[in-house]
C-alpha cells in the first residue's frame, strides 16, 4: 500500500501512551492523537454497537494470540473512528503490549496488592514482553510482532514496596516500566528495548515505509 505525498508526512497515533508518543518523536514521525475511548461515545457503528475494544484475555488464550487479537481489534476500531469523524485519511498506528510468564498473561495491576503479586512472579525470573503493532492505510493493515526476553534480579519485599510507592507500576502491563525506576531491577534484555517500552521502533519504521511514509 502507498500514499500520496500530501498525506504521507503525518500519521494518527491511536494510543494514549506517553511512551509511544516519545518514541515516535525520537525517530521524527509527526502524528496526531486519535483517542479511541473519547471518540467511542460519539461514534457508534452503523448497527448501533459502541466502538469498543475488549482487552480481556479469553480463557486459555496464549499471550501471543492475545496481543495480536487485541491490536487487530484496535486497528479496526481506530479505522472506523477515523471514517465516522470524517477525518483526513492518513496512516493509523496502533499497538498493544503484554507481559507473559510462559502461558500466563500478566496485565496491568488492579491495585497495589495485585502489583505486589505480579512483581513477586517476575522476581528472579525471565519473562517475555510482546508488543504487536499495526499500521492501517488505504483500507489495508500490516502487522508486526516484537518479542523480547527480560530477566529480573531477585527482589526483596522492601524493593517491591518502595517501587509500588512510586506509583509507576499501576498503568503498565507486568506492573513495571523499563524506562523508569524498574530499570535497576533488570539484569538482562534479549530483544527490543523500545519494544519493551511499548513501541518497537525498527518494526514501526518498516511498516510505515510500506505506506510510503518517508522515514
């Protein structure tokens, strides 16, 4: 898929994540936010169904299948919102990140107790971070998946308590942010640092080039 030059110098970012915004700026990609949750109330589908994305894992769903399913749902929802709001057609970037221990999905913690449980699971172990991305343009959508392995040092109860008190774990899959205080817990990474942050820049750039975006 390719775009006219007049449309190729700006994209829509369908994510509220400040980390993804920072990463796009890092590689010089101009964007406008396409906030799906705010638009959902204004943009019902033609059949009356609210434009929503159910991010709940299905019973027995493997982490890779889960993150790929969610990003496809996000891409479809963002495209319908762009059309319903009659926005200028541009490439739309969506992404979803999950943390997994084997076949167990470790999502965002519900509260401090849940964050404690998750961080104890990660302590002294190696886990996977999967970030799926999608770029939609001219009715086509291309996908990519980044898989990284992250090893944590052994964490004491005091380490976990102090980290939770920073507030950093509460809005992040796996209850930690690699770019923040949790960096001191990480002994090894195999894969994409930016993928662990939430937007693998190599794969993102490759998908954007397919649309004709000059990067």
